[in-house]
């Protein structure tokens, strides 16, 4: 997969989780689990961008 496809896939997964949060009947535990997953996706996206632009490598 190339960079743009990876980012698109990650963003789509994050969007699906965000949509689940709109359900007001979610138990607190499930809500927290989804929020944690969204934070993980944000982190993975950030790492992917760093790797793509080679900002994550110290020389």
C-alpha cells in the first residue's frame, strides 16, 4: 500500500468509530473503548505521516 491508501484506510476506520459515538445508548465502557481506539488511530496516522515524510528518523 502506498501512503495515500494507508492514510485513507486509517481515516475511514477512525470515521466509522466516530459515527458509533453518536449512539447515545452506548454503555460507558464501550464509549471509552471507542474513544481509546480513536486516539490510537490518531497516533498511527501521525506515525504514518512522520514515516512518509521521514521526520521520524534521527540522523
